C-alpha cells in the first residue's frame, strides 16, 4: 500500500495550525516579562532574601536534589505549606505516609509541636488547598502523569510535587524512560500552566565526604534530567555542625574545627540552574528543631501563620 507522503504532511500541518499564532498573541506575556527581570516573576519562597532572585514560575519544572539526609523533602514541605495560603498545591510523597507529611507541614506552620486545635485548623485549611496523592512505594509513570493532569486541570492546583524520581517504576537503568518522563513533565507544566517540583538524589561524593557542596552533575540518573529542567536547586545540610551540636548537648568537649562549625549556617539552598532567570548562587538557612522550620537568618523569629495559630 503506497502512502501519499505529501498529503500526509499537509494533513498534519492543518492539525498543527491550532498552535501557530501571530506575535501579538503573546502581548500580555511579553509585557509581564518586561516589567522586571524574570527572577522576579512567579511565587515567592518563604525567605525574603530569595525574593527577586529565585521564584517559582508557572509552566516550569524544578529539580530539587541533594545527598541522602539533606532535608530535601522537609524544605520543600515548608515551601508548599507557605504557598498553600495563596494557591492550591498537590503532593505525591511516595516515600512518606500522608499523615507524616501533613503533620510535619502542620508543625512548620505552627512553629512548634501542634496542639489538637492547630492540627484541626491546618487540616481545615488543607481541605481546599493541599491535596495528597495517597500512594506509597513504586508508581507507574502513567499513573503519576494522570495524578498531575487531574490535580492541575480538575482541582486547579498550581504547584505539584513528585517526591521522588527513585519511586518511578522504570526498568533498571532505563535512561530513555527517565528522559521521556522529564520531557512529559516539561510538556504538562507548560500545557497546564503549573509548576512541577521533582525530587531527585545526588550520588554520594568520592570518599563519602558530604562536606563538599553538590552540583547538578552529581544528580543520579540521566544527564538530561538537569538539561531539560528549567531550574535545578540543590540542598546541602551542614552535618558537621549537627554532629558538633549533638556533642555539645551531651557535654562532650569539642575541638577547634567543631567549635568553628557552630557559627556556620545549618543549610544551603544552591540554585545551580535557572533557565528563565538571571541569578544563580547560594542561600544560607538556619534550622529550628522544635518547628522543623528553616529561617533566613540565625535568631530570626519563626514564621507565624495567624490563620492557623490564632
């Protein structure tokens, strides 16, 4: 059976015509970008030092990565809890039970171990603003994409978290499947006008020295993960300081290096890629144990969300 290839291409062209527009079609978007630099567009992170440098824009995919124990999920939970007071968020926390995810977010909102009243207020707030995908362990790609589509198109969620890539049921070492998935995330983010957050893991550094700051080349999986993502943010926990603080609390003596570590930040957020922005660099954060909040400066007041805490 012969195929009229020219006719086939003509028919495909007619179908694609719906996606061809004149320049004026994007008038509003062009003006919005001209108001300020691109880093000032999008939803803000909780910390004022990040405003105007790194924000979460619709239609983009951000990869969040770090070594094991680098508090990736904890930081992202605080960010989603913060954003949930302005926009709906959906979370596929495939490594933690939903109640654990929600209780930690509630603690971060409360600023301390929450009371029964605060938990109820937080869950009432979450009734319309925080959606959780009730799924643990390995998940098939199409099911997760269905969750994204439903959350965005039917529930009007503007931020969708996938935690983490390691829980996707890809065949072992199938880098092609990972690349296809990232491409689909990019398509869904743009088509549905949402921001998708994908948590990944970094390979353990040589000699196991986690005092070394990670970079995007160390993220596990296909290199195209970082190539295709709009943004790459790495988290790094100051484990040397945490160990020194633990020794101090136990009344054990510290050497000079351990004493010096106590004056350093607890956490770094490393913006290693921002395709549509103009800033890359490091934000220092301080960890407050009773609330599991991350603060912008040592000794800063904890975040207070009066809708929940009053």
